[in-house]
C-alpha cells in the first residue's frame, strides 16, 4: 500500500493563533455592501479576506451583487441579468445605506481585483448565479487576467459551480457553502476537491466534532455569518479556521484580546 501525504492546507490555522477574519460583503455593517467603500473599510479594519458575491450582467460582465435584482441596494430596478454593463455603471449603490455614500457604484469584479492586487487583500468570492459552465468561465477569466488565482477562493452553495471551477481552473481553491451540515462533510469535501468547507455557524452546534474530522482530511472550516463575541468564542473553541462576519473590525479586536496581543 502506498501512502501519499496531503499537501498542507494554508487555510487551516495553527493552534493558538487568531481566527481568519473574513469581511462579509466587505465591512457591511459600516459601508454599503459589495462596494469599494465596504472593501476599503474592511481592509482598514484588519480583515484577512473580503467576501463578495459575483453575477454576470446581460452582456456577460462580472459584477459584485448579492441579490438577483438591483432594487434593494441601488437606485435602479430590475434583474441584473437584464441590465447591461453600461446601465449598471450609472446606478447609485451607496445612498440607500447613507447619504455619505451617494454616488458609490456597483463594482465590476475586475475593479475589485485590481484594487486587491495593488493595495492588498484576499478574496472569498461567492458565485451567486451561473447557469452554465461558460458563465463560470467568464468569472475565472477575470481572476486569471489579474493574476489573482493565488489570492482568491471560489465558493458556492451549488456543487455544479464548484465542479465547473475545478474543471476550468484546478489551481483555484474551492469552498462549499452549507446552511446545514452534510451527512458526511468529509466525503463531499473530497469529492469536490474542496480547500474549505463553509457552513452556517449555527449548524456546527449540532456536531462540533466535524471540524476536527475535516482538519484530519486536510480541509479548512470557515463559518458564516457570526457577528457577536459569544459566537466568535464558541466557534473558536470548535476549532474553525475563519469566521465570515459583518463586523470585521470588532472581530479583529476580539482576536487581539483573545490571543493576548495588541494592535
């Protein structure tokens, strides 16, 4: 029998080290979600990763947007897949949050990656809608064009998306989002070639030991979306590697205090 050693997973944190801070849609408690303002605020808050959602415009340009429509977070209306890049670029994506952010735009994925590449930061990118392999390819093309494959993790709730990413860009790390735990998270992680398994943090309360099982298989765990010290403490005790949060500044400060260090 031949035993093949697993390559170490850089996203599994060593014992007694801080949690990885992942800013949900940017620092979305302080700035309009999925905008460059939210990204910059998260960066200055000490976030290790920005978490954003990506979808394609009518003409196939990847944009950062969570909802299917632009109605909630812009001054426009309509499904993003019915709007061209030229139309999306005119929308105000900030004033809904505060007049201070009037004029903020919906960023393209290219804009976001250019900022991260030159000014620092990593991206946990959720494929929100992609009906075909070509849709996913359009997103990957932008990541590759900006030479960011080593600083981007692609994640999705849809296993088809992850299989397509692996086929098209096996060098890209993959994360599976889950609202509830799979019957056998390790088996599905191995089947999908996952780097990280990303469940709703509340789901871990039912089976916290699964974190150790995933680690033993070389899979990191990033829990979502936790915004209170009580949850950070609980998930830290479970051994998760990172936490997706709307409050990255507070989690960064909590990390410092938890690990006996100072800013």
